[in-house]
C-alpha cells in the first residue's frame, strides 16, 4: 500500500533537507579545502598528508559516539541548532590566519580538527532526526536526503575549487555562512515535546548500551562491518589517492580536482534519484553486496591511468557506485535500528565511516609514496571481491528484506 502523503509534502522534511543541504555543502568544501591546502599550497608529500588527515579524523570517533548518545537523550533539533550556530567560528578562524599570512600545517590541522568535531557531533543527531520528519517512509527519505546532499556537495566543491582564483578567505566565508543557514533552518522543525528514553544514565552507559544494541542485531553489525572495511580502501582511495592522481598523473589544479569531484558526486546524486524510483526495495542487501563487485571495474580503469575522457567516465562510475552503496547501507541500518537506540546505532554507522578514514589515509598515503600513485588502488579491488563473497556467503545481508510501506 502506498503512503497517502508524499514525502515532499512534509514541511518539516523540506526544512530538514535545507539543513542537510547547507551543512553538506559546507562539509564538502571542507574536504577539498583541507586536501588542497596541504597538497597544492603547502606542497606536502602523500604520506605526510595521510598522517595529517588521520590526525584530524581520529578525535571525531569519540566525539561521534558522544554525539550519538546525546541525540538519544535530548532533542536532536536543538542540538543541531547549537552546533551549526557555533560552527562558523572555525572557518572564520582560518580566514584570520590566512589574512595574517600564518597559514601552516598547525593552523590547517587546528581548523580541520574543529570542523571534524562539528561534523562528528552533528551527524548522529541529523540521522536520528530523519525518522522523526519522514514518518514511515524511511527508505525514500534516506534516498531523497542523500540525493539532495550529493547535489549541494557539487555546488560546494565548485565554490571551493575557486580558492586559487578568488582566494581562500572568500571560500571560507561562504562555508561559514552555509553552516549558519543550516542552523537557522532547524528552527522550522517543531520542538520535541516528550521523550520515552530515560535520562538518568551516564553518557558512558548510553554509549555502551548503543554498542550492545548494534552488536545484538546481526544484519546491522554485518552491514557496519562491510561498510567499514570498504571505506578504508574505497572512500580512503577517493580522499587520499585520487587528489594525487589528479595532481601528479594529470597535472591538475584545485579547480580540476573540484570539477572531477563534482562529477563524482553528480554520479552519486543521479544514482540516488534513480534508486528513489524503485523505493522501497524488498531486498536492499542484495544490491548493496552486488555493488561491491561492480566497483572493481571502476578501480581497474583508474589504475590504468587512462586517457582523460576515460578518467571522467570512471569517475562517474565510481560516483554511481558510491551513491548506491552508501545509501543502501544507511537505509538498512536506519530502518532496522530500534527507536530508543537509533541515534547511537547511527553514530556507530557513522563512526565506521569516520573511523575508516584515518586508517585509509595513513595506509593509502604510504602506499602512494612507496608503490606509485595509481598502485595504491590495487588493494581496494581485492577487498571489494572479498567483501562481496563474505557478505553473500556468511551473513544475512543477502537475504535481508526491507520494511515495505
């Protein structure tokens, strides 16, 4: 039976999309800003860039667990308002640094750490709030939010890619404004009037209870595990190896990288828009695992260091693949999670993605410097096949049935 009210008719859901749009734009800019300042302005080698990216990402793991516990203990709406209203301090700090001529490894790292805290603390609350504004249409809401998120990321990346033309400071000011607007739109979502969860437990107890709930549901646990390992080699490759491929192999600049990353996220947005047509899916786990296999072809093409047009085609394919796998992993976890633990389970999901980044950055940065830039993609091909085989043969992900409306 189809829902009587379209997800797009929910005013709170539209406001939620506005918030995720502006915050997603700012965080997409963050990804390019840090990478290119380190690679293109400070001219650091890959292994050092990987170490700094890991240093920035590691504190976010603990912060995200705390954020997940907070999302289940308080009104997620009010938590997001506070975080996004404070967040502009960090890009404005780097504006001051850049204008005073003090741009350095230390100042960029401090900026990255501040923004990592913002992202890590807000993400679980943002994901937990999605169920509240979408009702029973969780798969559709996740897909719509993901598609919009990818579209605004393209805008953010194109703006960030202008840093060598208009300067770093104007880009940072735009990032600060986007974060403030994300917080302002949260005021359009109604306050939470009551909570069923007890608030007497400590944060540590709440985090532990969330981890136990995650472990208890084997489908959630296996999806998280597969997504975590995949992110080390695949998301890690996109964040650490891909910028060096563009700079070293194709002699690109910040704008070149921004355009190609935009093409990547355009592919992701298109795959989510297409997926939305078929939602809700009866067997999302099957498609999630099959996409692990399809990624091998994309990585193989990139490893060949192909002609420019084939590089663009491979980038589109990588974006299509990432859009589907990330969406389905999140949708399965989101609709399977118990309501009382949803914020904490979603924080565990996000921790898996965030925690994989430092590991991937260090490992792949080292591989890039010691075995060649494109050769750092080879492990991801073998890992993708292993994850498909493990998920299909030894877990319940393959047979998982979605909750149809």
